[in-house]
C-alpha cells in the first residue's frame, strides 16, 4: 500500500460521527452528518452526502487524508471574505437568514427549488437585494435545476436585481454553453459548480466555453492541492465554496482559498452560520464578513453532545472502510 494512504486503523482511532441540525432546510436536509478524525497535521473531515456512491465519496476521503496527513500549500492571505447563503426560504424569512452572517457584503441565493415557482425565486431575490442595498452583491445558485429555456426565462426575470453571476443554472455542460451564449447580452456571468466537482473531467466546462468562472470545493475535488491544480489548468477565476461542512471542513476550504494566487470573489465558506450547532467553539463563522485561515480542533463536549445515533455511526464507519479500500487498492 502507498504511504499516501494511511492504514484504516489510524483513521478509526479518532473517528467521530456527528449530526448537526440546520436552522432551515437546505439541500433537502435538516440535519448534516459528518465524520471527523485526527491526523498528524490536525483534524480533518469526511462528509460526502449520503446519496453519493462509494467511488465519488472516495474522492472526499482523499481530501480528508491529504488535509490530515500532509502539510498544506502556503497561504498568501490570512483571512477570507465570505458570502451569506440564503436557502430557498420564503421572502419574509430573508432578513432573519441574513442576520446570521455578520458583515457579509455578498449573498448567494438558492433558486430552482423543487416544488417552488419562479415567482418564489423572484420574491426571494428581491428581498435579498432590498436587504443588501445597492452596494451589496447578489448571486443565485440553481444547482442545475433548470433546462436552457427555463434558465433563460428565469435570468431574464432576475436580471433587474443586478446579479453578480448565476451558479450552475443548468445541469449539463452543453446546456451551460448554450445558455451562456443566449444570456451574454444580459451581462450575467455563468459559474459552474456541479459540472466541475461531480465530473469525471472537471476541465470539460472550461474547454467547452461553458462558464465564466468556476466554483471549487476542497472535499469533492480531492483536496486543496488537486483543486488548486484544476483552477490553474482551467485558467478561469475561481470562487471557493463549502459542501455544507462542519467548521473542520470549512478550515480545509479556507486553506484552499488562502492558497489561490487570485481571489476575486467572496467565498461560500460562511455556511457554519446555517447550523444551530457545530463541533468547534466558537464555530468557524464570519465576523465582519471575514473568515480566519488556520486549523481548528473540535470541542470534545460538542462531539459528545452531537454524536450521531449508533446505527448512523455504524453506517458512516462502514462507508469509511469501503472508501478506504478503494483508495488503498488504487495505491497498490
């Protein structure tokens, strides 16, 4: 076995599984589960979403091992500007959501939620723009929920709110490329997220001219170094975002944002503010719109208080073992 994949016993020695409640339903879940463990370099996180298969989840484990066992690339900045994140809530709830994000000058608004209408998106984005004022930046994220015609119609309806960009409006790379051509006259840049982090070829979106910028996430891309390499090869501006991580995972994202040569956009790393509980004291949440760079360690009392149920812990440990076996087999 390669030295880059530590024995499973090393991962299991400190492994803890937590279940953290969210303040509002997000990505279809109300509780976020994560497995955290400690390596020679510090605490790290393995938290692929439950529906991901083992092969995709193994990439997240690569990131966790890299962050826990390897020194990280040098930081060129010590704090990261971050955006507020607004789930697909009713417009009336927008001010209370934004209040959780101290000092953030940018807001990312979820749109194209299943079971909702375009009018719901318009009302929500309008409420965000009103709360942020004319100087604030507003971006929308559809998570690939629209086809090209729906996306064009939606962006036309949302254009009055001076969007910074639209993130993953359509699912497929060819759809993004077509939409980008259609909306060029509106001056709304297109950002790719799932087309980068879930693709077998994360550079396909750049080659196809399907995006103006990339949204990169440390865990899904296999770690800080791999994400940096993708950004460098793509040659597009990058926004670093979270995968709804605990504060430990957010510290990995902050390490990525800190190492990028250029950081032209506020990062989606303020998502600890979406939780009502976390594993660190205090949580790695924005203060004055900024997030500090540096490793964090969990509070033992919080690990105990938010420990997942026995059956969920077993589910996560089994998943860890299967993904470890995939990595170990590939390293032989």
